[in-house]
C-alpha cells in the first residue's frame, strides 16, 4: 500500500556496506523505520542521503506493510529547506541533541498531528532566528505537554516545584523538590512564547543547571528515558 506522509528524521544508521536504516517521526504512522538499500553504493545514490540529515522535514511516498519492521521509501523530497540548522555549528549541535531526545521519548507507532506540528513549527522558528540560546529549554518544557506531564501551574506562586509529581508546593517534600534559580527560570518559561525567549537572561551555568533539571524531569516521568549521549558534547559547544 502506497502512503503519502510528512516525516521528520530522528536518526540514521549504516547497515551492511551500502544500506542505511533511517528512523522517522511521521504524520501517518508515528515512529517508522525505513531501509534505504544501496544508497551508499554510488555517488548518484549517495546524493539521496543528504535528504536524511537529522531533523530534516520530508515528504515521503512509502510502501507500507503492517507486518514489516523496516518499511520502503518510493519517493522523497524536502518539505522545508533549512537555511542554517545544518550549517551553523551551534544550531547543528542543538539539532543533534534534540534528535536524540526525541528518539528517546517518541516510541509510539501511531499518529499525533499536534505533536508533529509542534516539532515542525519550532524547528522552522529555530532555523529563522539568531537569538536561540534558550531554545532547547523551552522546546523540552513544551514537549512535556504532548508527552503527558506538563507542570501543573495551579499553585505557581509556591516556593517549590516537585519534579516527581509535576506540581508546585509550599514546602520541600522530597529530594526532587526544586527551588532557587531553577524554580525562577521554570516560572519564567511556563507559558512564554518562543518569540519572547530573548527576554530571558541567564548565563551558561544557569542554562546547564536547568537543562539537567528538565532531563531529570523526563527521567522521572518516562521509564525508558536516559541521559542523552550527546549531552556532554552539547554542553561543551555552548560553554
């Protein structure tokens, strides 16, 4: 069955001598893995691999079979051509990091148009803007809306945020209670738009501390989540 779908590339892996396995988040089926046969064999075919850079946005015609773990792509073209995501070293580091986070969090083989649209539009925002140092923080925080554990803001005026329960509290109840600078930044980011991110002024140490906190938040609410391997490189680029 031939299916038309939009897709966002999450990862790619060399398979055998000339093949690639590409994992994508699609509008039609959620997470899908594709086998690209022979794309590394010749220069003509290698040109196709340029389509499958991390977080590239594609239009695919797929030959989909329910009983197959690796699907086939019949046609591919770029849905959006990025101007800076893969050429700017800082943005490409963000892309590498977020692609790994999405690979760790998106497991379902079912469509979610709202989540796909969120990823699609925020990547286009990142591609178009020059002030993006806090982009990944807001991206991850807002991602929790679609994963089911966005912070409960009912008592946002309280002095602690409980990472394990996802809510604000008036006292420290366990080791996962957050206060201080991380709490202040969390309150700043909740409900803010990406266009207003330039108003959030923090230094590298504060940024890394908040990122560690939000990744712990993911670990507490997603049983399969683990610290991304790219985190150390990511922090070095932005240090």
